[in-house]
C-alpha cells in the first residue's frame, strides 16, 4: 500500500500548468493513450480522467449518467472554467457543431483540415515569426487561444511539420 501525506487537491493542482485564468490549464503528469490526463484520488485505487477530477475538486460529485466535457476541446485541459457537464449525446452534438468530427475520418487529416485543429497554416507562419522575434510560448499561446506546450512543439519542429 502506498501512503501519501498530501491531500488530493494539493497533489492534483501541483500537476497543472496554470498559464492564465481563462487559458487552458494543461495536465503535466500521467496521460492515457487517448490523450487525457490521469489522476488518482487514492493511490491504491484506479485512475480518474484528470478533467473529471478537476470537476470534482471544483464543483463536487458528477451526477449519474453525466460526463465532463471540454468547451476548449483540449484533452489535457483541467481548467474548471473550460469544463461542463453533459450527456454523451451533448458531447457528440458539441463535436459536430464545432466541426471536429473530421478527427474520426480516414486517412488522418493534417493542419487546418484536421477536426481538432484550432490553427491555420497562415497562423503557423505568424507564430514562427513571433518565436524568431523572441516572444514567449505562453504569450503566443494566449494570443492564439492554444496551449504554450503546442507553441513549444511548433518551435521544436514536433508539430505542424508539414508547413
């Protein structure tokens, strides 16, 4: 049995990159194969999706048959302001309304044609110019409404490599 001395809320928020009050707060610890953060309230029990744990810590228990959905569509985001409760149907309708269903189409789409993309190819060129000028990843991420981690991946040549 693992013994942890810190309370769950302290352990949870210690694993979050808080960039700004209204920005995505990305989970910095364990990520599952689906891209969602994972957290254990009790180290001897199963993992919770981190966004669900965030909802519970901020708002209390999740009613039966409801799920925690992302307004921002960022699977790593745990900012309670970016989360809402809904049914699976609500979540699927939200995906369709935002045009993100392309994610499930084969072959995989790249760039702005990808269903989860928040950026365009022309914005990538702008972002690269701003990086050359020395602007921080966090500042650029705020300007474009994406995470500073994505901006850093663009900077490192790990994301948007086709542009």
